[in-house]
């Protein structure tokens, strides 16, 4: 090694102990300004209220968190913008299943990789999908819906919140498991127009995320819920059976709502956000508000557990996406 290189190396070694406290001090001051939580969907649905409830609960712990809605491409536009943001902890993504587990797999040239471009902070909530029909459809259980579809091939259609959305891919999974390939998919630009057409009888069947609105429409008799697609009944609608209880144990589909930051975000900041989030998740009022929205909180999430859930969900939906030939290009 040349003498000049040795001198440069020696200087770096001498400076390292002096620079390290500055780096630690800079991170220990986090946050010094407002944090932005990007919700990659328009206001409404289940993702937006989950994000706003979390942001409100974080104020006593980390200061002001502003919520910014940036819809488009099923959440992929907003997710992509966070992947390219400064990795300083001041831009956080509220990522949901469509953007994190479906879009990157179903796109030949995705603008982000959900594993390589993000680091998870925590899974905030799980929101089940549910089978909902117009009251005129002569079925009162998921089994009766399957029997009706088989007895009337080509006569039944279902609505989803868009091509490539979680309700779409999960709806196709239902068709595979129920052996009802003749059910026609009708995509909509969001839950609002889909539910409007369902109430109006333009479509007989839909597969939305369970929300307080859907529960209210069911209890008022304007719609009829048949089942939820989770392993256990939902606390907000305990009278509704699961798909497994109806004979489809593999029909598990839920919107996994989590917090993500750009991949190069310092570990100290991730741990600080994760610890604050665990405190929020343990708050009974937070759990109550989530339950009222149709979602269920994940009480013991950590970055490591969140990372495993991301891997498991991608593994769950990838074969379904390939089986139906879904391409979002």
C-alpha cells in the first residue's frame, strides 16, 4: 500500500470515533419535523381511516404526522413515490395488499420491488374481504352461492374494485376453489361505484373489503353478506360465518395494511417508529376505532414479523396471478 493511502486510512481511523457520535446524535433527534404518511388511495375505503387513526395516535409519541392521499394504479403510484423518497424516516407508506403483493408480481417491469425497495415497520391491521350479494339473489349462504353458480353457468357475475385489485385476484381464487369458472368478473374504479351498482341490482354479487359501510348495508337489508374470508369471524360482524365454515378452508384473503419506509432508512429510525407503533397498537381506543372500520389490529407486530408476512402473502398470491394470467402492463 502506498504511503499516501496509508496516511489517508490512518486519518479515517482517527476521525471515525469523532464522526460516530454526530451520526448517532443526528438520528437520536428524530423526528425534528413533520412526518408524512402517504396513503396511496383516495379518501374512503378501509385504508384511509386506518392511516388517519394511526397518524392521530402518533402525535403524543412522535409529533405531527400529516396524511397525504395519492391514488392511482391500485396504490402502485404512491408506493413507487415512497420507494424513491429520501430514506430519512419522514416519508412513510401505508402499504396495502394490492400495491405490495399483487401489482409488482403482475407487472413485467414494476417500478419498485416490495422486498428490496422497502423496509417494513409494522403490520397495522388486517381487513377481511367478504362475499356480498343483492337481496334478490336467492342465496343465503356461501354454499348456496356456489350451488347457484354451478346450476346457472355463465349467469353470475361479481364486482371488484378494479383489475389487479385484491378483490379481483381473491375473487379468481374463489372461482378456482369453488370450481365455478363461469362467474364473470366485472371491474370497477373503486368500492363506491361497485357498491352502488350492487345495491341497484346491476351486478348480483361483489367481493369487497369488509368496512363499516358494508356492515351497515347488510344490517339494513340493502345487501346480504354471506361470509368473510378470514380464518375467524370478524369482531365487527360476528354473526357472519367464515368461508371455511361454509366448506372452503383455503379461501383466506384479507387486506394486509402495513407501514413501510424506503430501504436505506437507518435501523435506529425504523426501531423508533416500530416501538411507537407497538404502543399505539396496544391502545384499546385504537383497537376499538379499527374494529369499527371493519379492520382488526395486529397487537404484536415487529419489523421482522412484518417482513415474514410480506414474504408469505407474496407467496400466497403469486401462483394465483400466474394461474389467471393477470398482466397489468
